[in-house]
């Protein structure tokens, strides 16, 4: 599935970059340079070594910030032309991968993983909802027979008597409701979580995130604001590089461990919930010697799909919740580590010694 217009690698994104981000970056760099130059001139005028040393350090920090921004933009452009299949083809992971479109670029493949996770968990949710609804209908179904030949022509003699036996042919269907309700709730949570991660990713690679770059360049050079400015730069770097990279890794892991996003053949007929509401009156009142209402709902008298229904619910949680959560936690950890590294003060004397 193609990325939205104002996300990376799209025409709308390039328009925002050229019309907004680049000019704001230039203004931020110019204002920072003017501030540093004024501080240096002030230190020289009053012969204050602290002011001149601060200006020199900030000049180096400004260079580091601009270099980081230029590096980020260059890497983003390269990743737009980077096919995910190029990496898989040179590793042992290239064989046996079924769900990954190897023609997608770096950002599209990460988006494809989250989109397929949401679609898979939604299909699982529909299956669990169908099964739970069908079991409810079976559990509430009752029969009344006035003779031992229930459901046969001999039932006509019931007109001459008022005694009989009431029964619930599928009362035992309720014993499976507990497990299926848990599976339904798990699938619902997986679906909502997958949409949440998808929206976070789309915002993380949108043009709005790049507005943190000029803010980070300017704020990073202000007194006592080094950590905040570094955090702004690091958030942009990690959401444009680290987060998609981890999602692509989770894509490979999910495909290798779970076999992709396929629904078992035993459950594919339960993805259309309208079949339950389309049952006719003849289906409800078609009483024979053996009530076959369960076959009208599930197509079989043997509930051999229970294990598959629980399995896909667990798989949906693993794909749509566990793996994206690991990717997001890894991104947050990267933000903390890189932000701390960029937020530290530079020892100017050591840099001079190296030169």
C-alpha cells in the first residue's frame, strides 16, 4: 500500500521540505550564527574569556547540528531508493519469505508491515465475533418434544396431549464461550493497538516531524537548553531511521516465525458475519430427528476449528502488539541514548589537541 501524500518519499513531502523546512532551517542556522558571533564579539570587547569560549563551543555545536541534519536528509533520500529485497537477497532470509513485497522501499515495507498487521488482526476479530455469535445462538436454542419420536411425523399425535420434554440441544456450546471471549477481547485489543502503531508511524515519517530540526538547531545553542535541542534532533533522527529499521526487522521476524498473515482454511468461511443474519425462517424451524442448526451456522457438526480460532488470536497479538511494541521501545531507547550523547558538552581543548 502506498504511503500518504505528506510522508517521506512522496511529492507532498518534498514540497513541504523545499517550501517550509529548508527555509526554516536556514533561518535557524542564521539566527544561531548571529547569536554566536554577537557573543564572541561581546567577549572580545570586554575581554571576557568565558563569553569567547562559550561562543567557540557553540560554533562547534552548530556545526555538529548542521552536519547531523544534512546526514539525516541524505540518508532519507537514499532509503527512498533502497529496496527491502536488496537486503534479503544477500542473506539467508531471502528464501522462505512470503509476506514481504521485496519491491517496496525502506519506508514502504515498514508501513506494509503495520498495515498488514492491522488487516490481519481485523480479520481475526471478525472470525472471533462470528464464532462467539454463533455459539450464543446455539446455546439459546431450545426444542420441545411431546413424544420419543421427536421431529418425525408421529409428532402429530401431540395435538391430543399436553405433556412433553423441553431440551437445549446445544447447551454445551456455552462451555467454549469463556475461551472464545478471551480470544475475541485479545483480537480487539490487537486491532486497536495495530491502528495506534500505524498512526504513530505515519506521523513519525511525516513532514511535520522535520520541523523539529530547525527548532533543535536553534534551541541546542541556547544556554542551559542543550539537552532539549538535542532531544528534538534525536527524535527526528530516530523516527526517520531507527523506527522504520526496527519495523522492517520485525516484519522479517513475524514472517519467519508465524508464516505470514494467512488465515487457516478452516476459518475463512467465518470472516463474513452477515451469514448469521442471513439465516432464513426455514433454517430456524427446520427441526428433524436430530437438530442440525449447528451445521447451518458453522457448516460442520464437529467444532474442530476451536484450536485454530485460539491460535490466530494469539498470532494476531504477537504480530500486531508484541513486535511493534518492541520496535517502539527500541526507538525510545535509541532516542534516550543518542540524545544523551548529543546533549553532552564538547571539550574544546581536546578537539584543539587533536587538530
